C-alpha cells in the first residue's frame, strides 16, 4: 500500500513537471489522474483482492472522511456562533459517558482529538480499560442522540479507515 501511495505521488510530481505549472490545483489533478491510472493498471494485472487493492479503497475513504470532518466542523462552528450572538442561550451542557468500539490507542487518540477540535465538545478522559470516553458537550439536550452522533459519525468512520 505504501508503494502505491509513493508511486501515486511520484506520478503526480511527474505530471506537475511535464505541465510546468506548479500549483496545488495542478498537483491534485495529477494525483487524481495517476490514481486512476494506477487503478486501471492494477485491474489489468489481475491482482485480485490482495493488499494492493486496499489502497484503492482507502484513498476515497480518507477523502470522504476529510470532507465529513469539514462538514462537522462548519456545523459546530455555526451552532456555537449562533448561540453566542443570540440573546437567548440554547446551551445544555453536560458530561457524557461514551462506550467505545475503537480499541487501539491510535484510534482512541484520533477520536478524542477530532471531538475536541469541533467547537462545543471536549474530550475529558478515557477510562483505564480504554472502553469509555468522557466528553463534555455544550449542547447535550438528548444524551442518547449525542452518543449516537459521535458513534455513527467520527467513530464509525475511524473504524472504516483503520480496519
């Protein structure tokens, strides 16, 4: 998988060099173009469902995860900004105990950091057995809905990326 990623980047840089236009937009176009070329080549070689094909599944998931995070970040910023600029406060703060499906330290750290990066939520602590994450939320009107949004949002997508 690492070899395909490096080859993808190398081909994107070759594209940039051949076109003579050093810009982010041109590099991204070269990256997408080389991604599809590598995908076509790997299909033509009949490599099947080996670990080499995992790269072609992971890249779209990473891109989708990035846009999902941007959406959640924008939504949380607008919610907090609206609460700040309106005279009535809509806050319902609370600390929520979230049972974890993520198991590794990397997955737990990524989840906790993503939660803390979105305004209105803050990861407080992880239990000693790494099965529970404690989160403070500014807008916890329904505890079950809050838990579901984190589990079906960030946690599910982290599991898709890491497994």
